[in-house]
C-alpha cells in the first residue's frame, strides 16, 4: 500500500501546532524514538515504514511505503525507516504534588526543550511545568530531541504566575547576580524556574521568585555572557539532586 494524498496532507500539516491540536496527533520519526513510544502508554494511530521486517512493529497495522514517500513526510535530513502518528493524550490541569518541580518560562527552542525533557528523565524529575508560551512539547523537533523521554515526564502548560503564587515550595531560579550555587545550601523540596534563551525569566516571574542562584564562571577571561538554558539546567539539577543523595 502506498501513501495516499490525504495522508500526506495530514502528516505534513502536523508540523504546525494548530493542526496537532485539531487532530490530536503528533509525529515521531526513526527506529529508536518510535520504538520507545510504542513501548509506552501512548496510543498509536498509524505507522509508516520502508522496512516491514522491523521486529517492534510486529502485530501492529502499518503501511509499507517507499523511501521517496518517507522523504516527503519526514522532517529529517536522513529519514530512518519508520514514522509514527501517535495520539496526544488528554492532559489534566492538576499539577502533581512533587517534591521537586522544574518550571520553564517561555523556552522557545525545540532542541532546548527536548534536551531539558531528557534531563528531567535522567535526574528523576517527573514533573515539568511550562508557561503557556513555551514551545509545544509535541513539536517534531522536541519529540526527536527527547529520544523517548517524553513518555516518562509529566508536562503541563499553565498560567505560570498563578501557579508560582499558589505553591508552598521554595522557588529558585538562575540569575547572573544570584548566590553561588556551589556554596548555597539547597533544599530537597523546591521549584526551579528556567527562563527564555535570550531574556531569562520574565520580570513578572522574577518578582515572584525569592531565591536566585548563579553558576560562577571559572575562566580567566570571563567574557562569556551566559550558558545555554539546557546546559544551565543540567548543572543546577545536578546540584539540587546532590543534596538528595
């Protein structure tokens, strides 16, 4: 069976958030990512593959397509044999009462969000709360960057000021003028807020946050303005998790 024009139109439309929300579907590509998602609780809608001998699609209805057809629906430079359409799960507005929550304020880059989701998975942070203007976690670039971690982290999009004002946990953020993270006594239960790639956290959020941390520069020249948000998140998560050992 080949790829129909209607399916081609549907799959390419899912590159846009409004169509993902309308169809309640998202795209995942490549053997590793699709295999991870198939092993999760996510519901599969359709599988397209150029290789019907792949073991992990046994027992699943799939459509065999040509490499040229896969290139037409793929956003990857080198498509890797399989593309899947998965149903976006219904999300609860309720935030789980976790001991440690990571919060993102207007993170725009899909690669950064995908990496941060992987970091949450690595450090055992199960709850990721995003401002409503943070990039969509079902963006194809985000899905690819997570390499399957998307299924193991609960992600919520909320009104951030309201959420932070309602929490009883201490709230921390990264700030160039904050306290040295390596000499600060960090709590086991906390919220860590990370901000926009260019501007950091918004002024409104900055007024809410009581505790500000900096990652000191050790180089002699010290001309680097700032760290990438995903890199800074990795360092700060490592320090917060250190106190839990």
